[in-house]
């Protein structure tokens, strides 16, 4: 799929109130028919992407557009931000449902457990109850997806893709051994200088830094708007990362066993967060599961350069299982 086709894919950005927190949602597809039960064009399935950390939906625009196009533009694809990782710009309004049972305050909403409750609140409030769901988790988004299956088995989840899953022994991983002391003990050292750099730095310098960063990552300007460069957001991302290192320890085999038929795991061969040994261990413990090892040397942050390749994998699986929807 060429870049011209990607640009033609409709994209809607919204900020909604979820669990009392403003939350960014990027939507590809026929979102207007989703709540209209009488519409003949109402989709049968909603694909929800739960990002890694930091939880910026903009990083997943190319992946969402590619997946929407590869599935024949039949199923809407939504990307939800993590709580506190994106702030609404001044010119954006935050939409709140008329009846929001999840509007009560979520305890420690920026932490790991709070992010799970935040996603549950979104799925229960902003998605029609009978709408079938495909969850796609990336990195820590996979941990959150498993928690959703565990805590809300009543949700009509059709299938869950766990891409480069950080669901166990995170601090023991090659990257985790480096990140743990930084995130758990040293992150406070960077808060003050980080505040001055992000808050007080002239806008022209910020724009230059963004432009250079996106060029190095081969990403378009739309992927990282200047509005999200807020000290508050980066502090929340660092806090979530610290909790990941401390709490993502033991693999939740019970939840995996109870939901194995609707789980697909995709591990990388060059992933410093979930090394090949983790793939070998889970493959040994669940030989009947759909547990795959990447053969293309795609890195953990696939969404920066390999969105098309991963979208093809998910789309092909979906096409082969359309009759089950």
C-alpha cells in the first residue's frame, strides 16, 4: 500500500472523558454507524489498539490506517491513549457521555492498575455493549489486554493480538535491567530539568527538536504534535514505566489458559524487552496456543517502521476467521 492510499483513509481525533480523565481516541472507519443499531452499514467488529508506553495514539496512525485498509475498510480501528499521556489542546473539546457510570475517580489512574481500569471504563462506556471487539495490545498494552480479559469476561472480545508482549519478568529482560534503576530511582532527577526543557523552551526550538526526531524515526509530522510535549505527560509515562518494572513479574498463566483460544502472541527475535527465551518458555507451557516468533527481525517498536508488515499479519488472520464473527 503506497503513501497516497494511506492518506485517503479517514481519521477522526476525539478527546473523551473516561474515568474522569480526558482521553485521546483516534478513529479510522465508519464510527458514525457504530451506535446506530438500525444502520445496514453498522460494522460487526470494532478493533481497539492499546498502545505501549508512552501511550501516544499518534505513534499508531500508520498501523491503524494500514489495518483498516487491509481489512477492506469493513471494521473501524480505534487507538486509545493512556490516562495522562496526552493532554487536549486548547482548541479541542472533551466529549463526555450523557450517562457515564465510569466517571468516578480511578485510584492511582496513572499507574498500571489504574490504566487497566481506565481502559475498562472506556470499553464499557464509549463502545456499544453488544459490539464484538478485537483487542490489539502492544508491549505493556498486552499486559493491559490480559487484565481486561481477566477482570471483565463479560465483554464480547472476539480475539486478542498481543504484539511484542511485555507480560512477564520485565525487569529481568536486557532492556529492563537498564531501565529499572532509571525509572524506579533516578527518574526524579530528570523532572526539574525536564520541566524547564519542555515547559520553558522556546516554541521554535521545540519545533526543531520534533522535526529532527521524526526525521530520525522516519515518521510524519502528524505522528507527534507539539501539544503533547508536556512535562505532566512525560512524568506519567515514567511513573507507569516504573510500575511496569516492579509489577510485571510473573506471567498470568491462569488468564492465558482461560482465554487461550482467542489469543495470538507475536514475539520478536531482536526484542530487548521480551527476549526469545520468553517465547520459548510460553510455547513450551502452551504448545496448543497460537504463539508465533517473528521471522523478519522486526523490532519491539514496530509501529515506527514496520506498521505495514504487522498489519498484514493481523489482517490475514482476520480474513481467515471472518466466518466466526
